[in-house]
C-alpha cells in the first residue's frame, strides 16, 4: 500500500505543477495564439503525462477512490504554490478549505482495503465502453455550445474513466510468454486511451469557453467522486471493515474543500514580480 500512496502523492504534485502552467497559459491565450499552442499549456500537458504515469503505478496498489481523492488534493497544493509564487493572500475560509482537503484525503486513504479486487468482469468492461461512447457523443454535441461546465464535467468523467480502465487492466507476470500480446489483447487498454482522449479534448475546450475557476471546480469534484464510487460498485474496490462512514466523511470534506478552493481568484495568477 505504501508505494501506492507515494506514487499518488507524486501524481498530485505533478498535477499541481501542470495546473499552474496551464493557468498561466490561459491568461496569455488569444485568437491568434490559442491555448492549444501556448508553450505553458504544452509544458503542462507534459507534467500531466508524468502525473498520469505516477497515477498508473498508484492504481496498481490502491483502490480508485483512494487514488482519486489524493489527486484531488492538487487544488490545495496549487493554491499554496500560488501564494508563494504570486504573493496571493489567503483568507481564513481558504485556510479552512485547505484543512478540509487534507483531512478528507487522510480519511479516504486510510479507508482503503489492502486486498486486491477480482479481475474486471465482462459486464464492467461493457459498461465502461458504452459510457465512453456516450461521453464522446456528448463532447461533439457540446463543442460549439459555448457552455463550459458540461464540458468540464465530461472531462472529469473522462480522466476518471481512464483511472477505472487502468485499474481494470491486468498486467502479465514479468517473464511470462506473450506478455505484451496478452496486454494488448485486453479491451481495458484501449479504453484507457479512449477515455484519455475524451477527457483531454473536453477539458481543453472547457478552458477555451469558460473561466479556469469554474472549469476546475466541476472537473476536480467530478474526477474525485464519480470514479471512486464506480470503482467500488463496478470493479469491487475494497474498503476496510468499519471504515465506510469515515470514507464518506473524507469524501465530503475533500469535495467541499475542492469546491471552495477552485473558485478562488487566486487560481487566476498574475505575472510574478521580477527580482532586480
């Protein structure tokens, strides 16, 4: 379990760096230089990729709900980093929200069971496949609608679906014959790619038509809550005996903290002052 916690924390920190880079890039976006070609945004994608790799490792050791809750703490780390880098002032409410996030993450992580769930069933894979198709159709329908929050919601579902699909992949034993072929013949591997494409496209479009604070709020809450619940119901993620109430309390605290912090003006950073 310890390696899972370590890699989940690394993923959270990398996602925080990505958020700062993408936030700064969104302030420089123009019609002639849209967000998609901004160097800061592209660098943020690299950080997102590294964070995703750390998340993959974490998901081999922890249930989806624990990993997603820890990743949701990136918003608190981002707020603290913005204070240091840009001199933003944190109100008492902001500090309380950070405390809620941290307390909630501790409770959720502690409620994770140590036993490995059984392999994903065919029914579970079909449910994920149908959900990914419906989400892709929804993105196409919402692309020119000009409303950011539905796109942000789908982005949260998309990246959350990526975590579920990664968790459903069964990695062959090292040294086994046909290991790569066995991996590539698993439907869950292709669901990982498809969910990721849906999440990335909808998140990018949401940033183009909406404000970063609102997009982040909807995205983070969706990515933390929905995949965790689906992982328990659909994939059989284990919860420690007697820890259902603490886990629920932790999720509530984390979501409240995320919602407060994601709507702060501090998430729209100004250029840092130059030191002479």
